[in-house]
C-alpha cells in the first residue's frame, strides 16, 4: 500500500519512530537508586543531565510525566489514524498536539523524536510531499 498515510509510506514510519523515541527517552529518566527506591530522577538519563549539565531533576519532576503521556498518545493516535482513513486528519492533529506539548513542556526525544513526529505528520496530512521511492 502506498500513498498519503498508507501503512508503508514515510509519514507513519517517521511518526512511529518519533513516538518510540519520545517514550524511550522519557523512560530513561526513571530508575532505581542504590537503596532500590524507584523515582523519576534516578534513571540513567537523569544521571547524565545531573553530571554533565549540572541540572537536578528533583525540581522538574513533571517533565518525564509529559513524555510518558505524549509518547504513547502519539503511537495510539497513529494506529487509529491508519485504521480510520475518514478521521485521519483528526488523529494526525492529535499526534501534532501531543508532539508539540512534549516539545514545549516535555523533555525526552527533543532532538530526534519531536522533529520525526512533526515531519511524519505533515507528510500524512499531505502538506509535505513524500520522498520519492527507490526501486
């Protein structure tokens, strides 16, 4: 299948990659400390921010929650939009809203996740032409 928003077109693939990136990036903010306490500011992503950028996430605990909500919302909306072609514009709008919310107040997947979602959603809406297929 091909065309705008078809299951094998570039748009849904980019949105799926971006949604997975956002979800996984926010999951790295979670982890267990040495005493076994699981909190949102003891994961490897949090350790990197604290070590290299001198940012303590204890003050910003809401950041991982936004990504943990928007990542699965992007993936679920993508799945629904490919199953319901008549409502595709609505569900792609939900995808764009969740990605923009993650861009503005979230934190994970900022470098690759959100641009992938935006680009894929615009391809699905037909505002950007799909790249030519090889072969």
